[in-house]
């Protein structure tokens, strides 16, 4: 069987005006990831990322830390592995969420500074999107997002068979979708996984023409081994 490594990007610049770029910590996480791949003797037959800057930066930094055989591997860009539009998912539901629970108004004011407020807002918004309660006219629906990610995985399964190893640098939503599909989880269980996926974590799937199975989920040992808790982040 072949192996698909799905990597969540390093920490982005949350609350800094432009989210879609790696923070200093995010760059360090990507370097550590690349060192881990190098020290493990990892060789990839194909490497790609989505179109987001944080995804591309993570991939390029990680690959550059590996030996010459991996460094020469070009990072391809595959839009199927772009993240969902979290800003739009939240924006379209702000008024309704506050109307249903006035306490949410305070959560919105602390969205960028308080982890609990961030999770309450995003969790509620995601469930509105996943459940179909959100009017998605003019934006990507949950089903469309799932289908998009799965189409990217199916392309890899078709083109890189027979014991190949592929790495995809992407985001938490895409990894969540892949994990849910591999395990046959219902949508409500799938979406809860998104809060577990750490920056620069490694999730591995085994696949062939007929099977797509989860091998390991959200591995962060390469970060923990640096004995610096600041390196293990989730947003």
C-alpha cells in the first residue's frame, strides 16, 4: 500500500492583521518537521500544498531541511487542499448567533485574544455550516468542501500507487475531512476533530485503489522532543 502524509501548516499569524503567513513559531515548527523527516530517512514521491501562503511556506521550509534527494522535489500547488473559508462561515452567522445567545457578543469581542471565546464561536459557526442550517448561497457548502478535498485525495490515489509516499501540506479542515472519510464518521463527529489538530502535526493514511485507511492521527512527537511547550500550538 502507499502512504499519504497530511501535514497541518505551522502556526499562522492569528490576530495580527494578516493571518495567512507563518509566525516565528510557525516557521520553527516547519523547520523541526523537516528535520524530523530528514532524520527519519523520509523520501517522498510527490509533495504538494494548497494555495494558502501558510501551507506553501510550511511545505517549502520543511522540504528545504531534508537531504538533497528531497530538496530537489518541487512543491506542487493543488487547490483541492485549500482550507474552507472560516471568515465567511463565521461572518454569515454572527447576528444569528448573538440573537440566539446574547453572551456570544462578548465572545466576538475576545475572538482573537481568548482561546475559549475563539472555540465557542468557531464551534457554533461550524456546526451551522455542517448541519445545513447556514444559507451557503454564493459560498462553498460543507458537502462541496468535503467533495473538493476527496477529489484531491482520489487524484493522488490514482497517480501515486504501488508503494509510493506522498506528502500534502494543508490545513486542519482538510485533514479533518480525510480522517472522517477514512473512519466512516458522521459529520457531527468529523467536525469535532478540527480542534484537536495541532500545527505542523502529522496524520498518515494508507491507501490503494480500493482502500483508504487511517494509520496515525495528529502526531506531534517531533515538537514535544524539543522540550519547549510553546512549540505545540493549535491556531
